[in-house]
C-alpha cells in the first residue's frame, strides 16, 4: 500500500497551480479515501469542478485560512494537511502588507492550531527560497510561517500532530511565473529582464509535487526539507523562450535579489545532506526531527546553497525542453 492510500487529505490553496497538480497526482497515482480542496474562491472551485476534477473522492470546501473556526470544521477527520495557500506576488505583498501578514502568517498559525486541535497527524507547509535572508515582505512572511510551523511541534509533542516544511525555488509555469510573461512579450519581439547576472533555482510542478509527497511520507516533525535542484541564468531563459527577440535590461526591481539562497551559512550547521535533498533540522533539540544525521552527512562549516554557487545548471536546450509542454498548454494549437 502507498502511504496516501485510505487517507483523508486536505490541501489549502487547492485551486492554485501546485494544488491542482498535487490533487491530480493523488487521484491518478494514489488511492486516498478523500481529498478536500480548501480555498476561498468559488469561481476557481467551480471551474476546477467543471474540468477534470470531478472525482467522487473530491470535496470542495469554501474557506479562508484566516478563519480558524472554518478550518476546524474542514479538518474534521483529516489525516494529512498540505498547506499551500499564500499571497505570493512580491509586488502585491509590498503594496498590501497587512493582507500578506494576515494570510501568510496569521493564516499559517490558524492552520497549525486547527490541525493540533483536530488531531491531524501530519501538516506539511510550502515555503520558498525567498524566506532565507529575506529582503521583501513576501519572504519575511514565509520566514515567519516557517518558524511557526517548526516551533509548533513543541505544543504538539504530546499529541499526534507533526508539522514540517518544504522549501524550494521558482516553479516553471506556476501562477505568477515569468515564463507566461515572456510568452506575451515574445509576440512584440522584445523580452525584458531586470539584470543579466540574475540566477534562480528552477523546478517543474511535477518535481515539486513529487518532492512534497516524499516529504509527507518521511517527515518526523520540525524539519525543513530542501530539494537539490538546478539553477539557470535569466538571459538563457529569455533565449530559450524567444531566441529571435531583442533582450532589454530594465534594472533590478525593489524586493528582488540577484541570487536566491535555499540554505544559509547559519542554517548549514544544523543541516544534513542526503542524495537528493537536504534536511534543515530543528536548531533546538526539544522534541524530534534529529535522527536524519544517521542517514546523511552534516554540512561543512560555511556551506551555502545558493543559485549562483550551484553545481547543477540548466542549459538553453534544457530550458527549451522544460518550457515546451507549458508553451503548448499556454497557446493551445495556435
């Protein structure tokens, strides 16, 4: 049996790019007892229901992570929560800071408290490389959310609930990805990038979903899981999308970094390296999540996992292969 077989799974932000791919994978590759889509947008739920997401195993639950009582109602009988709901547009978070805090920080706190109160066994929250040494509000809220998830194991230690995070980089083709922007700019023959030195971690939705599923199965509570993923440089992405287009450098925007970091030097002291991923263990050994040292290797002093010092890089041809299915879906048969 698969770990997810006969489990009741709730996905916050279930109508988003990750949520839809995760739920599709559950329905096609696993045998869950029930999957609950928890989100606040009735139109997106309706559109999702009208597409391929009409399985009798699905439950569409209107609710906001800001509403703890509604979360408690939704979490009745749930075994696993995958928390992907967030405000994640950097510019929108900067302009609406209170809203970002209410959803990304207060919302995560509500998910945690409701899960502990309702006896949910496992909670895995999605984070981002922007949470490491954050310079924008989005990253700061995700850092706070990570801390909430990790430290909440202290309160859950006497019960059944275990809480962990996954942290990874940019997802190709997700909502808000730069790839659809480049597709539109290509029509006019000019691609704009902010800085030709800029690097980013890159993974597909499928890779992100599979990593989350693996982490749900292996988590002990208190860890932050980080996948080993390739980097790319922005000019190569521009060439992969539109090789004939002019490239204009417009300057780095507020809240942007030249390079992203998935593991900082300070975190490296409590991080274990395995074949395909890293595990940032809880800094304080108050509860659990520290047996990973028996399976992997501690990182050396001063280690830093950043998009510019990566040993794995995507070439223009690699990027074209990744982008091709997204381009087909975006443009259809045009």
